[in-house]
C-alpha cells in the first residue's frame, strides 16, 4: 500500500518506544546545574616596614631584628669591602655595625628612613676601622701587578682622584687608597667610588658641607702625591 513501509521499517532518526525508554531524558543528560564557584582573591602577606620592625624590637620582639639584618646586611657587606681587604676584617666590621645598631636602636627617631640612620652608623664604624688599622695597611710597590705598574707609569701627574680609570686601575686604586690618611680614604671612597654628593657625605659623616669640600681637596692632593711616590719607588 502506498505510504506504508514493509516490515514496519522506520527512519533511524525516529527512535522506537524501546529506544525512547533507554535514551536519557534531556535533564538527565545535562545533569543538575553546577553551583557557581566564587573564587576569592587572597591578598599577599603584608611585608612589615623597617619602622614596624624597629617598633617590634622595642616592644621585646627581638626576632624582628633578624629581619632587619637580613634586609640590610648585603649592603653593609658591600660597604665594608671598600674599607677592608681581608674577608675576616669585613665580617668584623659588619658585626660591629649590627651590634651598635641593636644597642642604639632607641636613638632612631623615625624622622628619616631607618636605612639612612643605619648607613650613617656604618660609615662611622668603617672610619673607626681605618683609624685603628692605619699603620698596618700601607701597600709596597712589590705588591703591584705588571699591568698596574704599567698603568702607574702612564698616568699623568695631574690625576687628582680615583674616578674614571681604565680596567688596570680598578685594582690599583684601592692600593693607593690604602696609603691615604683615614679622612682622605673615607672622603674619596664616598665621593668618587660611591658617587655621593657633598650633601650626602655631610649627612653620613656628620661633617659640615664646607668641611667635606676642604677634606676632599686635601684628599685629592694626597692621592696624587701617593701615586707620585709609588712611581719613584719603582726605580729605587
């Protein structure tokens, strides 16, 4: 008969009653709607400031000083190595700075950053070290390498400071500085090697700006005289 299909055949896109029972219902295939997850942003832990750590130490939390040490110790070592050649001397300088800082923590008033107060204390300890070791630090001409000796010969006598030298001079300049008086050594290190301003040097040393300028002038003359002396010693 027209319109009927033999054997009850149906197109595959039309499921039978049995197939309908086996197929999941639409809501079952999708499942229950998932709950909306709300992710809260957790702020990073707050890093205490130097002032907060100092306040903790003053209130008896001495472990807070350990954090101050970890925070500022690398710079203290860097500074100490400009004034001492042996590593045991460097360690002694840093240890002395930290001990004095702990003992004098009450003197920091908070009107300037703690780091400025600490660096000023560090400069004074380094200066005391130079004065205590002045007689034992003079370099002999036999300690110079051939490259340093050659650079010294070619250096004009008008040179008046350690700044702006070639690679060979980078190792020679500290040896010349070792021959200077403590005030000259300190002032040239701060002005020339650390590239600080007169105002900064005055703040770190406690000297007036006028005194810094006078000592800088004398230090450059002393530096030049020591270089001339080292040249003469080569031929004695």
